[in-house]
């Protein structure tokens, strides 16, 4: 199958099943905006398949891909919510923090400082992936980088933050 023929097949699939896909995703994600974002990512994955001829049922593949992406999206949403709640707790004036909270707050400040030491692209890619929960493909498109380069920036930031957190207090 030619790439033009495959693209036409995907376009037809989109026209016939886009509403159903959005409804399916909106039920899972409880958000039309998130459903649209996940649907777009699913179409991109379908369009960038290396061997599309191996897929027997493109509609089923599209819905399975979208379902998997929705699960990933929900997991990242939980992480973001947990991080936001922890940040709110760290900033809220409450009773004196326990030792664990104090350590967590100190580590959070250390990570913020470590991110400031990195180039802007590296820090931005890290924040978008780890904190905001964005997919590497989405980050790559918004930052106008390749997905591989985006992964490099995130990995570099992770390694730098880990190294900074492992340093003894006196070296900082």
C-alpha cells in the first residue's frame, strides 16, 4: 500500500469514527479537551506506523491505541495531582513539618535549584514530561525537536537532578 493510499484510509477512518472515538475517550477521561488531545495522539501513532500493512483492523487498532494513551494520560494526571497537592502542602502554613515533610521540601527545593542550572530547553522538556505529564511526541512538536532529542533532554535533566540530590550537603 502506498503512503498516499494509507493516509487516505486513515482520513476515511477519521471521518467515519472520530465522533465515536471522542465519546469513548471523553467517558474515560471526563474531559473533552483531554479526549481531543488523546485522539490526536492516537491518529498520529496510526499515521506513523512503520508497517501499517501488518494491522488487520485499523479501527480496532485506533481504539486500542487511544485506550492505552488514555490510561497513560490518567496515570500522568494522578501524578500531577499528587505533585500539586504535595506542593500545596509544602507551601501551606500549618503545624511544624515532620522530618519526612522537611526532607521532601528540601529535596523539592534541591530539584528546583538543579533545574535552574540546566539549559532552558533541558529544564523545559523535563518539566513538561515529568511535572505536566506530557508525552514525548507532544513535547517534541511544541519545542520543535525530534522525539529522540526530547528524550535526551529529559534523561539529561533526570541524571543531573539525581546527581545533585546525591551530593553531600557540604558540596552544594
